[in-house]
DNA sequence: CTGTTAGCGCATTCAT
DNA sequence: ATGAATGCGCTAACAG
């Protein structure tokens, strides 16, 4: 039926051990024998049995990349970049020592995040990359810390990309954290400099690090300008919701209801900002003439929005690629295992001084 | 060191076989024993060894989803929907009989497509879903057909989603093909009805089924209106390029150079259309007053474009979900294994009658 | 309903 | 540089 290593060995008139050695390449084999073996492999159309090989070797060539939302380019760009570094070799068609880089979509659900980690642990994954913000629920953090320790103990390399370090865990080889706080602060400073004073904030889902850090940056800038207000006032000008277009639309209407004199809206990310723009247009407001709008991430479509969206650029591709190299052991981890990744303000046309 | 099934068996005072049975759930076990075993599993924090289990059972719980570009929501939406159907159970955290739905990014490269299939074959994947258009190169088609046969022989379920059937192959359980030709035709008919006569076409990469079908639909509509022109004229009003923003931008400038009197531009997809819009704006042309623009796919951002983009809606989520169910054997394949998925014209604000 | 017995296909000692 | 032998951890008959 299915052709095995032994079949190849027989055809090449060598022992199974020799076939294994040429296939894995990490052992000296005479050129002539290697030649013969490879020919037999091609002739028989042999494909290594992954499970058997993983069982014997106690490691697999699977690398998992966890994302919160695979339909969001924010994650797609990072995941694609990581995959490029991991499975991006030439590709002979025969598939030699390649790793199998795969992305797993948690949908933002903590249960599914843990389930996927268990599944990857079960497969004895070579490495795992966790992308995007983390949930701040203490129970989940504890469960994640424990699970990642277990993975690390089993030899799996764990890398965080766009997610803050896990405090007190040595399971993680490297954490690449975006400077969401600094980016958020600079974005709001930009609006303040333009002269805005009443700024609404459409935040992401509660209990997420990304949400909190961006919001903290915003409030820090407001406070520094003496516009912080009390907690109640801050809450009044903040609406939370998922990272999607709909949320931006609805939250904007709500903010307008709460404070009709708003001159600017800061959104949790670019997708949300697009929803905000749609809501404002539907209300007959012109951007940026009547009201300014800003996003976060600088996804590819943001520059093409009308007007072009002011936002904060995150080097998603570079970060993803670096995470991929770290996972493969092809790059030295940053000092202390932690790197902060700069976020750059992109001032474009959707923000302008408020109407006099 | 690492805890095995035998350890669990010892702790629960049963045989390894019994533990295996409760873990796999597909065999009668006394409730009290099951209880004891599960407790032992939790106490020992046991995680099944995937490779060992796959080796013994000769199948794995891996399901691969191949996409051309993971950063493109077109694929992200389909892949996410498929994953929902495959790995979307409750999620106990303990991870029972779940499948591991995993997406692989080929980047549109035929070599990587084959490599990924080999890797999945090596893992003895339970199923494989191929999304998006296929390459039309005869050599690659032959290689793919052969590879998919090999996979099917090994028990892997193969499903095509958004890709035309593979002629003469019985390896594929089901093909869900979008009606790209019909959608393309209706889109151009819409423009013709508005009164357009000189229409430029920004096509996708050559040798791709999606590209060809959409273009054929366009040309069929033109021909039916007596505007087909000769081959040279058709070529003159068509520019090929990748499915990205940049391509739309550059191709639009090229089309304008070739034919300054263009009144409408049809783009290969929405992303390309956005690039086209940007180029037109940079040329000082107003949409749709000076020139109309249309896209394809109806991605989430298209309705928020300014002006809202006329396009063709593809039910990406529904198709992906259906592919997931087919891959899991949770839905009967369509008659003949082939289903055509309707594409619906979404006439919005980016198209209007040409200037008088 | 549960225990016993054999492999699954390969990587890796240890010899040679 | 190559061959022979052993076991990775689990599932699947087969008994009982």
C-alpha cells in the first residue's frame, strides 16, 4: 500500500538507517549512496511519515502561529511575514527539512487560545508564536503562563509578537511588544497641537492589553495638557467595542449623543476608524472640516481612505518576520528577551484644526 | 519526565487501552471508570502524544487550509469561516477530539503550494481545503492532480473552495466554485447600461483561473454589446498585475496613458480598485463624475470607501464554512461534487453615467 | 465493559 | 560510511 522507508531502502539496496540519514541530512553519507537513495525516493514517490518520524525523534516540524482574527490584515501581515521566515525556503517540491508553519485562528476567545496551545503541545510543535494583544483576566493569564511553561519544558520555543511580556515566566524566548502607549500618546498630542480639546475615544474590547495601552497613552496626553478631567468625564468620552467596523460606527453615534461638541474622534484601530468615518458622514459631518478622525496600525488601506487616515504606523511585517526568525533560532533574542517596537505617527488628511 | 498514557493508566488503575478509549470517546466505557481516568488525566496534566497516536491510528487530526495570501481578507474570511466549522467546538481547555485546523500561506507560489501539500501529506492530514483561484500552467496542474490523488489515496479529504474543479480528477470530494464569469459579466453590463463605452480593465495575474474568468465575463458583456473590438483593441484596454493596491494604481495610470478617453475602469478585485481610485484622484479625476470605478469581492472595507465601491459580492464566509463542513464530512457533497456559487452585483456610488 | 498483545514507521544507539 | 537492533507512545484487534 503506502510506501515506507524500508521500501526505499530495499530499492536503493541500502539499510533503512542509511535512507533515514540521507533524508535528514545531518550525517555523513557517501555521495554515490545518497544519489541512489534519492533516486529511489523519487521513483517510489516516497513521502516521509511525519508522525512516525516525530515519535521517534520526539520533536516535530510544526510551528504554530496564533492570531486573534485571521480576517484582519493586522494579523495576516504578521503571520505571513513569520511564515516567510519559517517555511520560506526554495521549495524543491520534494519537501526536505522544511518546517510546517501554520496559523491558528483563536477568534479572540481565551478558551480557543488554550485549546490551540494544547493541540500544538500534543503535536510536539517545534515553536509557537503568539501574536496580538493578550487578555488581562487573571485566571486566563495564570492558565496561559502554566501552559506555556509546559510547552517550553517539552522543548517548544515560545515567541510573543505584538504582545507584552508575560510577567514572571521564563518560558518565553522573546517578547516583541509594540509601543502602543507611546503611539497612543503621540497621536493625541498631535490632535492637541492642532487645537482639539473635546476628543472622543472609541476603544477596543475591555481587558485587552492593546486596548488598555492605547487608551493609557491617550489619557496621558490629555492629562499632560490639563484636559484629563475626572474619571466620570473620561468614561463619558470613551466607548468600548470589538475591533471591527460596526463597532466604530455604533460607538461614534453614541459618542456624538453624549457630547455633540466633539471636534475629534480617536479610534482603537484603522478598521474601527473607517466605521467612525462612515457614521460621521451619515450624520452629515465632513472630515476633517467638521470633525477629525484618527486610527491606529496604518493598515494598507488607510492611506487610500478618503480623506487619507491619520494613524500610527506599526511595523507589522518586520515584527512578524523577526518573530519567525526568533522562533527558528535564526536570530538572537533581544537583551532580557524583551524588545519594544516603535510606533510612528502618520499625520495625514483626516485630522485638521477644529472649526473656529 | 514526560507523562505517558501508561502513567495515567497506572494512576487510574486501569489498562492503557482503557485510557485510550476514554480519551478517544469512540468506545463504550463505564461511567465510573471514565471518571477515574479523567481525574488521573487532570491530576497528571497529561497531554496525548499526537505523533504516537497518529502513527498507531494511521490518521491525524490535522486539517490544512491553503490560501494564496493570508494578509488579504478575501482569504482570511474564508479560512476563518472554515476553521469555525472545523475546530469551533466548545473548547473545554482539555482538548478532546478536536481537529487542528491550520492555515498555510502559499503566497501564490506554485512551488510552495506543492510543498505545503507534501508537508500535509507527510503529516497524514485528515483533510485539505484549497482556496482561491488556481494557476493554469499545465505542468502545475498535472503536478497538483497527481499530488491530490496521492493525498486522497492516503485517506485525506480534499475540498476546493473558490476554485474551479480539477478536470478528470476523482480525488476531490467537492469543488465550490465562484461564478466569477457571471459576476464579471453582470458588472460590465451594469456599466454598459449606464452608458459607458470605453472601459479599461485592470486584470489580475495572468494564468490564474480567477483572472481569466472575470475577464471573460467582462469581454462577453462587451461583445454582446457590439463593443468587443478586435484582439489588439482588447489587449490595449487590459493591463495585468498582482491582486494588490499598487498594481491598481500603476495599471490605472497606464490605461489612462493608452486611452485618455476612458469613462470607466473595472478592477480585478476591491483592493486593486482602491489603488485605481487613488491613481485617479492623484490625476485630478473625480469618481464617479469624471470616471467610474468598479471592483470585485465586496470585502468589508468596500462599502466604506468614498465613494462607496460598486462591486460584486462573493459569499466568502458562507463558502468557507461550507468547505469546512465538507472537509469534516458534516455535509453531503453537491451533485457531481461541483457547486457554483452565485456572485451578486452590488451597485453603489463609484459608478454613474459617463459625463455627457 | 476491560485487559493483553502486537505492531504502526522511523531515528538512533551501537557495532562494524 | 553503513548495517542491525531497539524503542518512541499509542491504537486496534482479539480475548475474556
